[in-house]
C-alpha cells in the first residue's frame, strides 16, 4: 500500500537530514470552491489548470440547506473532470456536525480514487485524527481502494493549538495542517472580526518619550498570527508534514494578503488557501522562492563545496548551518521546476 510519505520527496542532495522534505507535487495554493454553486462548479475545469490544489468545500460558507447539494456536486465534478496533475482535496464538515458521517461515506465510496486529501476542520486533539483514520480505513477497505487518503487538519480551536504536536503526529495519513484564523479568533475570544490578516490596533510604537530617531510616533502593525503559525510550523517540521497559512478574507486587499502570505512563507509554510482567483497568483508568487534568493542560495552551495567549514561571500559569513538554509531554498526551486 502506498504510504502517505510518498507524497513527499526526501531532499537528498548529499545532505543527511531525514526530515527536510517538500511536497511533490507542489501545494502553494489550496483553491476553495463551493460545489453546490453551479456557476462556480462550471469554472472548475479552467481553474484546475491554474492551481496546485483544488478543494471542494463542504463546511463553513456552505449553507445548512445546501450541504447535500455540495456533497453531490463534488461527486459529480470529480467524476466528470480530468484534473491532470492538480490535486483534488475536500473539506468535510466538522466532527460534531450532523453531516460529516455522510460526507465521508459518500466521498470515499464514490470518489475515493479521485481524492488526494481530506481536510478536517476544528481538530481538537489526536483523538479526532484517530477517529477519522479508523473510519477511512474501514471505508477504503469496503470500497476496495488501494491508495490511502491523506488527512489535513485545520488548526482553529484553542484546544487544537494546545495539542498541535500530537495532532501533527497522530497518524501516518497526516499530510499537513492549516491555520484557521477566523474560527481560532472566536475560540480564543480574540477581538478581531477579520478573516486572517492583521489589525490596525495590534501594533508596536516607537518609544513615546520621543527618544528615538523617528520622532516617537511611528507605528508598525504586527502579525496577529505569528505565535500560532510558528508553533504549527515546528509541530509539522518535527513530524515531517506540511504547514499552511489558511484564508485571507479581504479579497480586495491584495497587498495585505501578500504580506500575510509572505510572513507565513518566511516562517516555513509551504502554501495558503485561495478564496478568490485573484489570490491564486499571489500565492504562486509568494510561495515560490524569488530568482534572486535562488541564485544566492546556489552560489553559497557551490562555494561551500562539501558543505563544511566557513567561507566569506560578499562580506557575509557562511558555514555548515547557512548552507543548509540555502539548500531549503534551492531544493524548493528545483521541486517547483520539476
Ligand atoms: C477557516 O476555516 C477559519 O476558520 O479561518
Ligand atoms: Mg474555520
């Protein structure tokens, strides 16, 4: 049976680090669509050509009286569409909802061979992943599937964040984790009503005494999600799975969206959700390393020879650790070019 780890290519290149893995195929943007929306569904074959991952959403943003239509719509689309190299994922309803059992039974039975990953929302701890894991094993066996479905958790409850390490390692099916900033904000009783992104009130001021060079009142917005994203990245890296930033709700604010995606990329995330076609290109740009960064990384790798010792390049010290950083960038570029 194929292991979920087959989704990842170990990054050999002479480096002895077993956990440095990146996705094959890439998953820079997980593009959400509502399969109950006929207009949106009609665009799926075209959108599929532009994205790394297409996700049929059954959970939040689909009205309660459209749940069945969304489930059946996804089955119909999956059966009638050639997705090429694009991965097909779904987000099922949460484990405490009346819909999730039918979601899993129907999808695995009808299109289990077409789906790559099942995104599970509002995961609270390892027990939620264990439940899905066992159910999937039963349904896969009944449907005669030979390729195990992978599981992706959304980190969007306070308990989920407290248990993120055990969630990341809860099953060999675990593919990755996404931050869910909207539900997480509510669960934590944060005071932002935005879907992801910053908040103008959450800032750092320069020293109010004026004893600074910027005359005391310059403010900088901070990243509200820094702590959670960093924790999620560590939990994922330690377990060999992939971290993602989730949704950015202000579709018109392409600058803030790019900023939020880039913060996540720099912290270690491999992708983000796109909720609108305009966010597809933002994610593609942000989650692909820039040609300048790749050129620099390749130069350091070349000049570091066997990767040990230290060299000065343009006045900057490079050593065994910095060459590993450069390999992360170069290998991501290679994987995306493959
Ligand atoms: C996503 O599901 C979120 O709650 O932000
Ligand atoms: Mg949510």
